[in-house]
C-alpha cells in the first residue's frame, strides 16, 4: 500500500521588540547572565498586573498581513493553564478565542511546483523561561530572562506533505517576517522554533491518521530528519504492527536520529483556556489598521521582478540581493548614488556578502549605510581609490556605520595621486630587484611581469591607476 504524510506546523517566532509583551524589561537577553532581565511582573509575583506592549500588536498585525491573513479588529488575551517550573505564574498568557490574525495563505515552491499552505491563525503570546540541566551537579536551574518575551505562533493547516515542502514553507516564513522587520527568525539563537504535527494515511484517503507532535525543533536540518524518521516509523507500525500508534508528544534526539515519547498529547480542554481578566481586549480601529497596512514592505518577489525588469539585473543577482531586506535597502541606497545597478549589485554580492560571511554575520545584521556604499563605489569606479583599498574602507564601514568613505580614504592615504615621478622610481627599483622576471617577460612570458606589478602596487599602497602603472612598467622593461 502507498501512504502519504500529512504535516501541520506550529511556528513560534520571537518578535523584534525592545521590551517584553507585558512589562518594560528588555526582550533581548541572548547571552546575558541568567535572571538579569526580570521584574516582579514577568516573574509572576502576586499582585502584578500586565500592560500590553502596543508594538507587539503592531508586529502581530504586520505578520498577519504579510501572510495574507484576516486581522481581527478586536483581539483578546487568554490564560492557558499548565504547570512547569519555567512558567512562574503556572499559566501562559496567550490568545485562543480571538487571535490577532486568522485564515491566511502562504505560497511555496518546490521541485513539484507551487503550492498554497493555509494559515489557520497567528496568535500573540508570552514565552516561558528556560530550564538549564546541569549533569555534573545533577540538578536543574531556571532562567527567567526569556519569560514574557513576545512571541507570535503561526499555526498552519495540515497542508504539507514532505520534508521538502516544510523546508520551503519555513524559509518563506523567515523571508517574509524578516522583510517586515517583525522577527529575526534565527533558529540558532532560539528566536524561531517549530512544533511538527505529523500523521500518515493511505494515499488518496481523506481521513487523518494518528497524530504525533515533535516539540521545539530548532533547525531545519533536524526537522527534515525528524519528518523522514517519523514518517518511516508510522508506516512501519501500520504495515508491520511493530507498535500501536497513539496521539502523543515526542522529543527528537538529533544525535541518535530518533524520536522518543514524552507524554500523551494534550487537548485544548486540558489547558482550561479562559479569558484573562487582567488584560483588556485590544480594539484595532481604522486609523491603526491603515497605518500598519501602509507600513508593509514591498514583497521579495515584487522586488526581484523590479530589479530584473526595471534595473536590468540578472535573475541570479536579484535573487541574491532579495534574500534579505537589509541587503535590499543597502543595494537601493548604493544604486541611488551610483546610478549603476550593476556596479551596486557587484559590490553587494562580491564584497559586502564576503565580509558578512567572514565575520559570521547574517544578512539581516548588515548595518552599512547604502548611500555611503554608493559613495565608495563611485570613488573606486572614478579611479580616485584603488579596488584593494576600497575593500579596506568597506571593512572599516562595517565597524563604524557613520564613517565617510571619502574622509576615511583621505585620512589614511588611500586617495590615488598618480604621482608619475614616484611611480617611475618604484617601478625602476622593482625591475632592478627581479632580473629573472624581466628576462622571462622579454622571452615571451607576458604574465611574468605580474609579480613585479604586484610588488609595485604594494609599495605604492594601491594609490595609483593600475593602467598607468602597467603601461610604465612595460615601457621601462622594454627600454632596459
């Protein structure tokens, strides 16, 4: 018998706000000392009342609109009751009865073509804390820094059927949310996590099989492996009666490549949802809604089409730049100064991305001002600064976003002077120091002079026109 996999995802994304969802504590605690970003409100002290962070609602609406959702104009918060040591109030403030956004659609593309994935809802909620297990001390510590950090949970319908589709869907979510600047979506930092709900059924059947859920998956590769393993486990159980499938929550062990049962899967009734009396309903009026709608960015595919159709970029160049809103903004700033989309794209793809990779920075961490990059490109293209020194200036711009390329070039002696007297003196010294290269060149090995050329460039610190240097080098060798 042939089977098909049915997958629905619950994706948790940490919102890029400065403060937490119900208090003024900093929402940015990655790498901080444990329990240094907490207050009586987010640590669940009795008598403390929550105050909704308006920015969280802004981002919730924005995420919903990016995913083609309907925005509920009155949205409410509810209590989800369960006990766990990292949940100080013994309940989580979330949304159940009236989430901020519902009924969306995300289009993905895989090797099998395009497909629409329906979004059931997007709801805002607070994160829990973090348990830190210390094997040496045989104890567990609790870090409440992450408690009440704002999240959105994006719940899909069970429309996905393979690891490839899941990967395409997650990448699409990341791209859209990053373009809207509502979330970092960096799985390695824990700002994007995923619960995978999976079942298997006979191909063509409209009846869902027994569903299992794998919690808190934090890498796409691990998710793909887990889906493949869990699919095989379900099929084996159905075909060979190796086990009785039950609705349960499972833990994925990426080292062993296996999933393990954690607990029986909860239902909505187990959580005893009820409206949170401490948080008033949020009413989104026309002015508020319209302001958020007007702030939406150009979608990645729209930018890509504009870059190729209007600016004349190749599809490859446009695809590289539209991987990130930060890259797009930097490119567009550079283009506005240079007037050459190709020059701006070449610098973005070759030099900017190279430095990002060497510094192990994500594309969205780019802070270089696009117009300043455009000024640098012009300095190089006009022959006022050598390409090698241009790269040095760009590296300095990564360290100081306010740096002026022209002023920095002037201060560090990078402005091309084309002092013919100095160039001639440098070339003659280099020729005298390498008679073998001179002899090889005269014998017909044209590339032999490149070693001399490189030494001259180094001696002159790149502050001369390469063509002027090369012409003088050839002329003096021929006269030697």
